[in-house]
C-alpha cells in the first residue's frame, strides 16, 4: 500500500532562520504513520482490533532542511 498525505507547515514548525525543525519533521512523520494505520484498518480506536504497530525507534538523516516560503 502506498500512502500519501499533504502537510502544510505552520510558522511554529520553523526556526528563526526559516528552516523547518527536526521536531516538526518527526511530528509530520508520526501523523502520517497514524493516518496510514487508520486507512489500512488498524486504527487504535477499532473495538475489535487485536493487532497494533508500534514505532520504537527513529533513525533519520536530514540532508537539507526545508526552508520557509
């Protein structure tokens, strides 16, 4: 399954130099993971759900942080 999600960053996602923060990138990825899980039927709110996925570690390398604007 290929999952796509559009995110529009808000001003607090950026540093005073106009680069997106690592925290904002992690938040975007976490929210996309949750939305993907929900779309695939693995919602944590499903009453009969007996399976779950758990994110246990981050290994992220950022070559260039996106800029504001």
